C-alpha cells in the first residue's frame, strides 16, 4: 500500500470538526419531527366521483400470474386477490364484511342447493355479462370443470378425494342452471367452502388454442363434462387425456398458460408475457368490475373500471394503482412521504397500543392523514413438532408424542404477553385450528376459552409428575424412565429453526426461548430462509428424519376456506408436516367432510390434543387508509379487496 | 502480452465454469430443492415428483449441469424462474441496465469527486481542510449503508420533501434516467461511502507518487508545482485507482442490496438475494454467471493495467 | 466487504515494491513501530479507543449489570422503547432491554467477530498470496483464478448454504466473513511477493541452498508485514460492518446474542418514530471503532514505510 512519508501532525481538532458537522446534520433530523402534516378537517360525507387510489402491496410481494387456473408454483393469495378476482369473478365470493362467510351479493350464482341426501348440488346463475358481450352461462362452469378434469394435478387447490375425484357428473341443464352429481354424500358446508369455492367460469373467448382464433374454436368449452375422458394412473400422479374433447382441453390449458407466461410442456421456452398482460385481448375479456390497463414486469399494475360489469356495486374511482415494495421500511417511508393511499404500518412503528384487538389505538404521529384498521387473516400460526423425529438421540419424536409434554410446552407460551408487548394489542390468543378472530360461525366457545393459558407452575408440575428432574438453570433430564416414557437421562433439549420474518418474529422466538428455559426446556433457535425451513420440515420417517421442530408461520385457509383439518392434521395429509396421527381425529375429520357434522367436536378435540404448538394470532396487516377514502373498511379476512366499494369524499 | 492475454481468456472461461459448477453443487445442498421452494408447503410428493420430472431435476447432477451449459452456450437460454414467471435472461436483461445506471453513476460520481478531493488533501496537507475531509471520510466509511440511506430519506425526502422517498420506479434504464430527481438520494447514499474510500486511497497514492524519483527530477529541472502535480504525480497515482475500479466491476454489476432495499429499487442486488433466499436455481445461476463474467473482466483489466504501470512485474 | 463498494484494504498489486532486505529481526520492527506510534498522536488516540472499547464491552457489565439474555423478562419487567432515564441511562430498545448494557453485550460479539474474522482472513490470505506470488507461473495463475471463482459466489447464498449444513452460530458467521475477506490480503501479498521474489538476496538464498518454505516464511512474509498488518486493521472494520449488513437482512447473530449492527438495523427501522437512543449509541460505537482502527492502521503503515525509506 503506497505510503505517506511525511511525519504527520494532524490535530485531533480537525477530526472532531468533521465529526461534529455530520452529527449536527443528524441532530436536525430528529429535532425536525414537527413537520407532520396538518390535521385533516372532518371529511364531508359527499361522495366525490373519480380519483386515483394507490395501494401498497405487502413487502417483497409481486403479482405475476394472470390466468386463474394455476398450479402451486403461481398460487398466491396476492395473485388471486389483488388481480385475478377483480377481473375474473369466481363463481362464489367468500368474505362478507369482516367475516369469511360466503357473500351471495357479489357471487355469480345464488346459494347452492343440496338435495338427494347431499349427493346433488344445484347452482342457479345470475344474469352476468362478460365485457365482450357473452353472458356468463352454465356451460362456462362446465368449461372450468372440463379443464379441471384434465389438469387436476396442475391445479393448486386440488387434493385427493376432492373435485374432480368425487364428482360423478356435471350437467348444464339450461343456460343458467348447473347440476353437479357427486359419487357419495358430502358435507354441504365443506363442499361449498372448499370445493365450489374453486370454480371460476371461463368465457368462450378463451376456448382457443392459438392467437387470433375465433371464440369457441376449440372443442373444450362447449363439451359436456361426460365427454371429457381421461385415464389416471394407479398412483394418482399422472392424468392422460384420451377422448378428443379431453385432448382439446389440454391444448386450451397449455395455450392459456403460455399466454400467462408458463409453458407446461417446456418451461425453459423464452417468456416475456408479463409485459403483455395489459394488452393481450384474452385478458381484457372480464366479468368483474375492473380490467387491467397497465402492467409492468417490476410488478406495478393499474386497474380501471369495466363499464360492462353486471354486478350490484359499480366502481366509483377512476383508477387503482398497485405498487410493490422491497421492505416494510421502504413502504413506510413512502407512506409517510405521501405516495400511498392504502398502505400498512409495520409493527415496529406502532407507537400506541390497540384498545382491543379490533379497536385500533392512536395512529402514528406522522400519519395524521390516515386511519388505521387491523386486518386479521383467515389463518392460524403454530410451531410444528415432528412426531417422527429421531433427533436428540432418537428421543425427540417420542417426547413429542407424550401429551403431557406438549401441554407443558404450550403452558409456557405466554400469548397475552406477546400480543400486548410485541403486537401492541393487535392480536388474539389462539388455542385451536379454527381462528377466533375474524369473527366467524365456526369457532367454538371452548376454543376461545384458552384452556392452556400461560401457567409455568402447572407446566413444571406436569413435568415433575411425569418423572422429570426440572432444572431451570441448565436442562431438564428424565429421572424416572417409566413415568417419562423415554430412557432415563434424556435431556429436554430441541433445535427450533424458524423462518426469517419481521422484527417481531425474532422477538417472539427469543421471548419463548427464555420462557421455556423456566422449566429447563432448552430450545436452540436458528434462523433460516423460509424455503430452507419448509424444505427441511417435511413429513418423514426413519433415521434421516431428524428435524425436531420448525416455525415458519402457519396456514392460511385459502382457497380451502372451510377450516377443517383434512389438509393439515389428517394422517398422511400432504401438509401434515409433523406427521401427527390420531385415529379419533381422522374419524372426526371424515365426518366434517362427508358426514353432516359441524366443526365443533373435531375442533374441540384438537384444542385439547395440541397437534401443534399454537402461537398468537396477530393481525396480518395494520392497514393505513387515507381519511378521505371510504369503503375500504371492513376488510375481508380472506385478504381479497373490493375496490369497487371505495370512494373519496369531500 | 498477447500470449498472456490469450492465456487469461482461457482461464476466464475456466473460472466462469468453475463458479457455475460450485454454485450448482451448493444449490443441491439445500433441503427440498427447487421443487419445494417453487411449490410451497401444500405440495404433495406426487406434485413434487412431477415438477422434478418436468424441469429435469430428477436427472443425475452431472446431467443437469451439462444440460444447463448446453442451453447457455448454444441457445443463450438461461432458464426460467417460476417465482418471477419470467425467463432468467429477460429478467437480467431488464434488471441489469437499471442497476448499471444506479451503481454506475454512483461510482462515476465517486471517482470525479474523490480524485480532486484526494489531491486537495495532499496539497493542503496537515491544514484544517485536510483534517475535516479526512474526518468526514472516515465517518462516512464507517456508516453502514442502511443507516446513511434512511437518514437521507428521513431528512431530505420526508421532512423537507425535496426528493421522493424512493428511487425511480421505472422498469427500464431509460425510465430511471428520466427521473433524475429521484436518483439523487440513492446515488448520494452509495457515492458517499465510495467517495470516502476512494479519496482516502487517492490521497495515499498521491502522496506516494510525490515522493518518487521522477518527481524530484522534474522539480530539479524547474517544473512548477502545478506541473509536477498534474503531469507526473497524478497520472501515476491514478493507475492504482484504475485497477481498483476494475476490481469494483463485480460490485457495479452485482448491485447494491442494501441501498436497493432501502430505496425500493429492485436491482441486481435484490434479484440475487431473492434467488438465494427462494432457492430459485436458474435465477441464482444466471445472476452468478453475470457476476462471474464481471469478476474475470475486472480482474483481467486490473492485472493488465498493473503490468503496464509497473514493468518490474513479471507474469512469467 | 463493506456493503457495496470495495473496502479500503483492497488494492491491486502494490505500485511500489518494498525494498526490504533479508529477514529483519523482530526486535528492529517492534522498536520502529513503537517509536512511530509514540510520535503519532492520532494512533495513540486510536489505540486508546480500542482498548477502552474492549474494556467497556467486556468489563463494563460487571459494573453495569443488566438483563441481556431473557427477552421474556425484558418484556415483563421493563417498558419498551423508553427514552433515557435514571433507570436506563440510554433508554430501552424494542424488547425492553437496557440500551447501554446492550451496547456492551453487542460489542462483545462485534469485536470478537471483527478480530477473529480479520485474523482468519489475514492468516489464510497471507499464506495463500505468498505461495501464489512466490511460485508464479501456472501456480500463481491457478490460485488467482480460485480467488476469482470465490469472489463471484454470492455472499448471501453462501450464508444460507452454510447455515443449512452447519448449525448457524457465531463460528459460522466468523467463517463466512473470514471466507470472503481473505481474498483481499491474498491479492495484496501476492502482488508484493511477485516483486520480492526477483530480488537479489532471494536469489542468493536460493543459491545457498535455502528451501522454498524457508524463503517464503523467513524472507518474503516479513518484508510484507507492513501491508499485512495495515490490511488486517482495515479487515476488522470491514468485518464489523459486514456483520451489520447481515444483521440488517436478518441472517445475523443467533439469539439471544446480538451485535452493534443488528441493534443499529433494528433501530433504523424505527427511525421515523424518533427513538434516537436506539440509533445513535450503536452507530457511534461502530464509527468509533472503525475510525480508531483506521488511525492505528494508518500509523502502522507510516511506521513500516519509514523503516523502508531509503531516501
């Protein structure tokens, strides 16, 4: 390194001057907080027609798939809620006010009727029109079912036993009536919320397989369901179209997917489709209140009203612009800077606590122009224990299988404290598979009664009663093998990888770690990316099944809006990461899917059984809405948006 | 020199190949693989198998790598990113120019400020201005990028409203250039740190150059202070800086993750990070490829310039 | 590396080759260093700051003992985000931890990682660079290309992969940071070695039958010690800053430990809330240590250049 050869005589003063200069500037920053915008006068309640609303997408979220029949790789709540459903209405809309219930007013059909011992479903369509003049017809429902038959494995919401496996026939009796006959009796609540919820009628303009073809050129759209014949292999892992109609459906699916950017036969083919979303005439055929006018590959897009929308509520504003953000901090900067009309407040910036989970506290001092509204998602958060784990000298799974241990572990989780301190009151304790908030018709009183409230004394007593020597300073060990259920000397220590999340996630994990230590349960935390955590925490058996616990969030009940357990807790279910297996639980679930049971018994059972360790249910987003923008509240718990309800005042 | 260059080009190809292979192998260490990362927690084993079969992940690793290389070399096809629903080549084509604009302008600014700053510090050696500049340089150097960025936003964008809180949001490089006002804060944020580093370095190398024999000779021959400074010392003092720039090339191409995050600017830094975090194999390989190219080119430039500057060095 | 641009320590092969003679004795170097140091007030200030910081971080908690490990207790027994007061001299952070105590606690990690990563990077880099420069030819080409390969691998990806293979811990972070940092001293030392190996005295030792290892260890490395030490001091600063960057992304020090960078990152996230005590102290600590190391590094460089000065 080249040198300085002179004997330098720098005085410390010069350096100090430099330091002071920079410090002075920094001082001004925090002194200058008095530049908050002046308080808005009380808004007049006159509706002002028009206006542009800018809305912030959640951090690191980009909307990038438009064809509303997609596989898991493009399935995201944001693709569906923020874009697709505003353009292409689903048959049934879920989310009424602040509950997840079915909303008949903006559904395309009247409520389904179940007859013949719940084996026949009749759907009567309302008179809706597509923007190209077509009517929304029963055959278009059949069109969607045809595609499903051929591509069930490429459909994100498919689960074995659900549609189309349990569908015997689908018939369009008239332009407005569809009859679905099932292979056996079903549970109407489950079928409506988890199966019918998947259907989006497709226009005949999409029944083509090459650009420029006339609407209906292919055979798929008009084909009767029975004529679409496929062959499924024994393992239910490959579906081959055999009839000409089925082959036509395959071609239509491939074409529409390619137009959306994904080539199912050759993913590596060059793809530039994102730029065409707003200009492709295919996607301009809409039956929803909006159509896409701008879409750039960075993720910014614009919705403008569809003048031909047939629904009850027509848009009042001129434009909705969706903006993507790289991080919470970037969005908050933009929000305070005045660039956003509907944004969100990161938890670390909440300055006043909520009055109650649903009643917000005072807003941030820099956001005097905004109202804050907590948005609770329709989902649950939990830590997953691996019941087959061979970690901790082969004992981890066996320990998890002991109910008393799970109870002790849960009893050490002080949910109310974390909600109060970390979420500033915007949350509610959860003790079961059905969320207590948002208000819904499914949660039982028992679940809301919090049977495993924070009680470290009881936790320690449970462990001691089962032969453990509790050592809060170090680690608890098993003293009496007969009572413990594991060999003597086994330590109660676990590794818990969790997914990088917000600052409050880190605080939550650290607080729980300290809490478990009270009973000598030594939990070693490690943070990883979301993908490495879920990549590791898969259902497994055998020696290599070493993961012990994991936390990456939880589960969102979408598109399976019915909070039943067949995807999560049933033995062998694909998303039953911890391999929880309980015969009574399986029987109860079956009853809720195919019998006529409500969710009550199953739910209450799981509340007592602790198949996972419940975490507080915090508000998914603290939405900030400009004071003069009305109609955004109440927010739909399924995280879909209805911009047609929004309007400016004054 | 020609022989040396030819050897280096061959080596460059080997380096790029080596990097790709290394990253490729490391990718397979991550559990769940690309399938689980793309499909998420709801995927059944059957769906994962189908995904792997469609995308070639069920082939042996060497076969996968050879396929990738063949697509890259013969078809310029860098693959497809599920997460972004875009071809990797397109993604890089769109993101790289934007990044070059942002980081390139910052680096350029850093150079044109740092050089005179370094010279000034030498000319006014040990005077107050030297101390202040050196002090400020130290402090900016020591500031983490996220701190500087947020402070600039807080003061200039929010409290004073002179600038936007975010960098230009346009998807194209031209669009970014057409919003120069929004570029000010992110460029300043990046440049401040680089200027600090470069000017410190410039100062040292300038001082060193001034002690060389040829300077004393020039002075003895009666050259003015100015002539000595600019014609002799500066020219030679610049050479190490140029080699430093050559070695900065990977950083310019690699983007600035933290600045991009703070200023909401999805550039190459964020693209690479997201690819790593999302286990998006083709995208990660694609961005690594670009970084590797930049590294070998920059490294070669640096070595060549150094050899030109100092004939004593033998690369035998 | 200090976030985006290259660190101060990075440089192409030296423009001026060291003139040093054969293996000067350690005593000579040491006394020279001490003399230059004593004359350079800034270096003394820097050294004092560093020593003071180390004492503050490691010995301080004995005098100012606070809860720094139990987030649960912090949430239960103290108020979050409270401004400086008699109970908490520098206020509390988002979890309720005492900020002053946290500066000490986090400083232990920052300094440890800084020193350890710098030491690791320096040792590995020096050996690698010396061998590469000394043998030259295809050995040099191969080793430098290895450097190029490693420079191109994305850092964050490496962090993720290592966290998957090994249990993420402080050691892993030290390895990761050291792993990216050794490339710089390697290049530096290689450059100097390229010049040194054609010196007459090296050829003389060869003629006299000295082995290559002896030449490298006894003649080459001691004559590059100036560059090495200077670079090492910059490495410490860069390591602390890199740890801060990792903390910002969320893949930093595992709980319940923390470091200045993570504290600063968390504080910056609530910059708009006016909690200045969550930003300034950690920021000033980092700046102080980095600046101090720079002073010391500059003085050391002066010391070795003066020694080498033949004019």
